[in-house]
């Protein structure tokens, strides 16, 4: 597997995309940034947003865009496409070409609820929840 150099900053991450993946990431990113004040960085090779620990990620891959939340298992009532996987309470929506990404309203609701969970429950990687 060929290693790629991660983008230096979030704008460069988006600029490196094209087609439907860029459209999808731009939509998600715009709504995430409107929903709550978050720290936005490129970490682990994709966009990650923090507020009292990691809140969500946007990861563009060759055939899909993942939109995931560290406490996503608690958010499935808002977005049923969030499927559990990985450590902690992580759940991701697997978005593919031709699929509609979550609406602006849904994205903002997810983000606000995820931020509130990190505020009320604590850092997602802590063992106290």
C-alpha cells in the first residue's frame, strides 16, 4: 500500500479532492463549522473536529466518504445511517457516489448533540462514561 503525505491543513485536504467526494466533504464541513465552535485539524490523515476531545471525523476515501462521531452510537436516532464500529462509541455513515449526504439540518443537529455529549459526559476516550 502506497503511503501518502497528509494534507498540511483542512483547506488543503478539501482542495486535494474532486468530484462527488469534494462536493460531499464541502457540504459536511460547511454545516459542521456552522453548527458549533470546534477545533478543526487534519489528524490521522483526515478532518477531525475537537471539543473536549474528539467529536467527529470526515474522511474521504477512494470510493466513499465516512462521516463519523466518537459518540455516534448515541446519535443513531438522529441519523440511522450511523453504524457502530471501532473503539468507544464510534459510529460512521458510509456515504457513496449517488447517495445524498445528511441534510444541513441533520448535520447541525448531530454536531450540536455530539458536542453536548462531550461536555456532559467528558472526553470520549475516558473510561468514566
